[in-house]
């Protein structure tokens, strides 16, 4: 319909325009037939039937375009194709047999009734009677024989078949059109929903206090929210660029060491790595910020890699607060250690004088004060170790069995007071490169915990074993044990389980965290197995390397 200047599809037009366009082909065909009739049968222009047909087709065409068919009952416009049969009958009566092609105009109202899709049986009946009216119109007013009526009966049959064929095609096209319209509505709804979800996602991403980058499967940045854009700008060098991640100011957790290009977050995400809580610093100078970065790869419906999501959380204030806390703990611990050392020294002198005076009550009182002062000094030392954040080793060739034996002897009085027997199992000596003071601290912490968390008494077993490449130390008790949830957090600083708190067992939760740091500084590992009510076994594995190699690593 573009040649008529109409850019819309036929079914999208108003009913009035569809009726007018359906009538137009017949009107044009009649106009074309006028000069043909004039050349072949000029006398037809004097025939009232021919003139009536021309007048009626003109009126019907005007009415088809002028009347508001939408306001009438549904098949009201059928009056046009029904009267078109009468128009064609009048014209055919006037021009036959000289212009036989006039009979072919019957297909126009037949097609019209077919495409309407309304009351197909009624439309079929109208097709038959309309066709009979046209083909028999020349016989009206005469006395035709039955043979003359029968001779033209083939035309209505053909028109009926044409009508049926057009009806089938129309119904099929209508069904396809309805299906297309339904799909079009679904697509529009899906598009609208997608736009709404995209707007919602954009609003959420720009509202949250977390930077987000979405990488496509080819590694390019598909999305970056406002929060991350600000952080991104902070990390870029000065100048017009263009810049890549390798050019950004990204530093290791110490805040000073530049991060290697292949270890930067987007580079790892492009390698399809999944990681969590990776600490780094971005920016330079006073604007430097600390970020916790996590990444997860995405997969499509077939399981193939489809990009990654990288999240950046700003933890600058938390890191500064932790640094301030560590500085405070270190400062206070240093201030406390000097007077405590002095107090312990004077208590030793006072205890010696009490022994010379043979005053048992004074000795007992001074002994309690001395033990508590020493305990407080150990706590201060633990706080200093925690605040320093690192463990420095002075390695030397030592016997692990001797270290364990000394630790057992030191813990024997406390074990005896608690009704606990300490048993040492060391069938063969193990010699390696260890820091004597730090390993003594490890043994004291493990044995002290074994005694402390065995309120019902029992046996604490110390084992020294030699593996293929490692020295193995085990401390086993028969105490209260731990749940699986407690075991996952037992090495966290300041952690104390609910059972320990309920039993009012003293402690601050630093010992095991410090023990792990010392063991890892030796290049080893520490693990545990435990069951509630059945005790706990800590297992320490220390690699048996040469002193020179270990000293360079520990430094």
C-alpha cells in the first residue's frame, strides 16, 4: 500500500479505511472498463442499466469512505459488497456479449466477503446468489429455457470455490497474524520488562556503597557503576591516557609494593579466577584507599564462560582503625612491660627474704602475686606479638625432644594442681632449625590450653615424630573438645567459644593465633581434630630444612 502513501499494514488501519480500500479495486476496474465499453459497445451508454451501474458504484465507493463503520454493528459494511453484485449485474447486462470480461469483476466482492472472516457460511451463500444474479441478469425479463439457466451454472460454482480458497488463505493469514501479534506483544512486554530491570539494576548499582565492574566474555568492561568509576579515576595516572589496568596505581596489602600486572583484579578475572576478600591499595599520596576485592566468573546456559563480576569494597577506615588499634596496643604493652619486669624482680627478692624469715603465709602470698605478675607479662608479650603483625626468628640447630621435655617440666606443677598427667612420647630425637624461644612459646600455649580446657583431669600426651621431610609435634588432651564451627574460628584472634565462656575459663583468645603465626614463620602448618566432650589433638608439622635456607626465609 506504499504506492497509495499508506505506511501501515492493512490490519492496522481503521475499519473505515479498510472498507474504502476494499472497495477501491472494483471502482478502479469499472473506470478502466468504461473506455473499453465505449470502443466495443457505444450503445451501452444509452442503456439505463449501464448508467445505473455506474451511478451505484460511485455512490457505494463514496459511502465506503465516508461512513463511520466502527460505530455500526459488525457486518454492517457487508452492504457494500452485496450491492457490488448488483452493480456488476447491471453492467454485465448492458455490455454482454460484447464485453465478456465484465463478468470477471465478480471476484472483487467475492474476495471481499472472504477476507472479512465474518460468518463464512453466510458469505458462501451470498457468493452463490450474487454470482447467479450476475450471470442470470441478461436473462431477466426474457423467457429463457432451462438449458440457458443451466449453461451458466458453472460460474457460481467457480466463484464459490474461489471464495472458499480465499477464505482458507484469509483464515490462515489471520491466524498467522494473530500469532505474530501475540509474539509482538510478548516481545514488547519482554523489552519493557528488560528496560525496567535494567533501570532497576542501574539504580541499585549506583546506590550501593560497593564498586562493581562487569567484564564480557572477551574481557572488555561492559558495566561500571558510579562508585567504581570514582575509584577508577583515583587509581589512574595524571594525563589524557589512554590507560589500562597495568598503568594504575595498585599496591599490595602493605600499601607500598606495586602489584604485579598479572595479579591485578581484572587480569585475574579475565583468567576466569574466582577469589574473595583480596586486599589492595589504590591511588597515591593522601588519597590512597584500601579495597577488598572479590570476583566470580559467569556461565551461560551451556556452562561456557560468559564474563566475570568484580566487586570492590572500600575498607580504608577499617584498615586505619586497625592500624590505630595495633599502635595503641603496642604502645600500651611497651609501657606495661617495663614496670611489670620491675615488679617481678622485686617480688623475687621479697620471696627470697620471706624464705629466710620462714614465713609460710608470706611466701604463699608473694608466690600468688609473682605468678599473676608473670601471667600478666606473658599477656603483654602476646599483645606485642599481635600488634607487630610479623614474627622474627633466630634459628639454630635444636633438639625438638629436648624442647618438648623442657615445656613438659615447666607445665608439670600446673598439671598436677589440675589432676592432669603429662605423658611424653618421643621414641626418636628430631633435630632441626628452630627458634628456641618461639617454639617454647608454641609448646607453652598448646600445653597450657590442653591443661586449661581439661577441667575434669585426665592425660595430656605430647608426641614427637619424624616424617619424611618434616618434624611432627602433637599435643592431645581429653578435655571438653570443640564443635566444627569452633574449629573453623579457633585460630582467629580474640576468639573464645561459647562453651569456654560458659565454663568461665580465663583467657583472651590470642594464644592459638600467635602459635599459628610462629609455626607458619617456620614454614610449617598447624591443624587440629576435635570432638565435643572427647578432647582435642593439635598437630604441628615443621619442615626439616637447613638453617641457612630457613634463616633467609624467616628474615
